[in-house]
C-alpha cells in the first residue's frame, strides 16, 4: 500500500510562518530614557519581512512581559527594561535578535 503521509515514527518538521521563509528577519533591541521623564523604555524594531506581523508579535510580547507599550510603525515600545526577557522569547520562536542585550 502506497502512502503519501509521514512515515510512522517520524516527527514532522515545524511549520515556518510565511513571513520567515526566504528573507532576512531580525529584531533589534535597544533601551531609551530620553524624553520620557526619566522612565526606561525597551525599543523593539521589527525588520525585514517581520514587519508584516509586527502588530501581533508586539501584542504577544506585551502580554508575556506583563507590561504596557505601543507600536509605532515597525518599532514597538515596552515599558521598563525588558531586553533580556524579550530576547529569550524571540529566540525561542526562532527569530534573530540583535542590539544591546
């Protein structure tokens, strides 16, 4: 009997979102304090094809970090110094993270 499905005992490869196929996708993290009344803000820049899913990804980061923030174009702001936690979350999802961490 011929089957087109996966062979028993094999693990299927995880599906890669269309935005991460065949193009450079990276996230750049930085920290800003200027012009915010002394408050620290983590800036998350979504570059490459990742900019298309910036809104949903930013919302997920705000929820996981338990903080507020807003999205301005292709860059998101998260209240407080969230760089280490954001880097960990994005690397688990398979994104390349650059910037000051």
